[in-house]
């Protein structure tokens, strides 16, 4: 007869854990080392007083220009769609102040007036384009959403949500292929961040180590739906992680924080390390477009953001702390209003395009 199996008394000895040593406890407290390089944590940019005044001037120009555009739209002088940049000024100014005009490329969606102004493009030709005049930067045929400047390497202004991201990857490919040292900056919104072509572009950009800075302008509401309701991962700076693209989240209402992030992003890309993703947490004060009543949020919410986080007011207080007087800022305000008024007058007085302009820039060559 076979003997019954004996209990495995020894097994308890082999599975019992020895007391953890002090060395093991210490090593457990050390954070894990990331498996790939990341950019340095950005620091708030230490601007000179002159630089801060220039940032203030540019943001104020965008704000007053957009307010005037809203007025002209209400008067029927601007037709079609018109998306204002009011509230988001610190993003374009802070980021593009770190780029080299004529060397680096910029492309964005249809909320594009502020980006053009931040890249030093004449307000008169922008306003003329908004009003569909022949003197406009796209000869009156692009309107609010489709502006372009080869000279400045500003490539639109695109009405198809997310389309500019793939085109931006193409611009970055051109920079790398020609070896001109330039980088591409492609802006898109929190709504466009859910588009499939965005991730196709991420994949190719990282595979080819393209010199591109992907910028998500997270103004919280896309066309009218909160990012928290529309995105299962609402921390959008993480969207590039599965493609090994590092992401940084930035206070998009602080122009110096934005410029600090831009410094790190531009260095990363120019050093040949491939793409980087910046999520700028910002806020638009107006509706998605001029036809949007913005009933998906309260007036109290908008006013609260204005009171606590307005990028222009915030920088104004810092300038005053550096000794810039109220009279100095009043004079600057007066100068900006004169520039905007001149741009509006120029647009209104410029003729509309001739009819034969309809047939230009449609097809190249003969078929």
C-alpha cells in the first residue's frame, strides 16, 4: 500500500519573507528612472523690462484688433465665420517670441488672427483680408480662416479641424530634408486633439525625428463641449506618450510661463531630439465663433477667469511693480488703438477684388 503524501512543512520556510533591510527600504523610496530622455522642466522666463513691455504691447494689439474685428463683423463688413482670440493672447505671443521669423514655420487652425499679429504681420493686410478686400494678405479670397504669408513662413489658417497638424508635420519634414535649421510649430485645439490624423502625424514625426512643436491650445470648450466631457484623457499633454513624444503642461494665461516652456521646447527640437508636445491651458472669453451664444457656460465663470487670470492684466501688474507708470501704459494703449483704427480704415477704404481674381490660384499648369 502506498504511503499517504506527507504535508510540505518545508514549503513554509522557503516562502517566508526575510525582514526588509534598511538598504532595500531606502532604494524603494527612490523614484524610477524614466526609460527615455525628457526635456528639462521649464522655468518661468526671466524677461527684461523691455521684453515685458513688448509682450504687453503684442498682447494688447491682439486684444484690441480682435475687439475691432468683432465690431466690424456686427456691422456686416466681415462675412462668413470669424473666430476671435480674446483671452488666449499669451499663448501666441509667448511661444512665437522664441521663434525666428522667416526661418521657423507656423501653422494653425481657423482662430488665426492673433498668431499672425504675433509673427509681426501688418495689421492692415490682416484686417483687409478679414473684410474680403484686394489689399488683404490673401487678396481677399481667404477671409478670416485662410490667411497665408510665404514671407513670414506662416502657412494658415485652416478651416478643417486638425488638418493643420498633418501639414505641420510636412513643414517639419521640409525643414529636416533641406537642413535649414528651422522648426515647425503646429497649433491645434482641445477639440482637434481627438482627431485621428493628429496621431498619424505624431507617429511619423517621432519615427523621423521631425523638428516640430505640437501645441494644444486647450481653451476648455472646443466648439462648445467641455474637454472633460469630450476627452477620456483630459490631461492632453500626455497624448504623445504612446508615441514616445514628451509632453509639458503650461499655464497659457501667463506669457512668461509660456515663453519659458517655449525655450525648452525649441531647444529640444533644434537639438535633433524630435517632436515635443505642449498643452497650453488657456481660456477664450468669447464664443467659439461670432455666431456662438456660448450658453454652455455661465457669465460668472467667464468673469471669474477674467478677474483672476487675464494675461494682459497680470503682466500689467508686473510692469507696474518694475516702475512702469500708468501714464506710460496709457500712452501705449493710445498708440495701439491708433494702429487698429488705421487698419480698420484701410480695410474699409480698400476696393474688393476684381472678378478675374476668382480664376487665379485655382489650378497650376494646363490640363
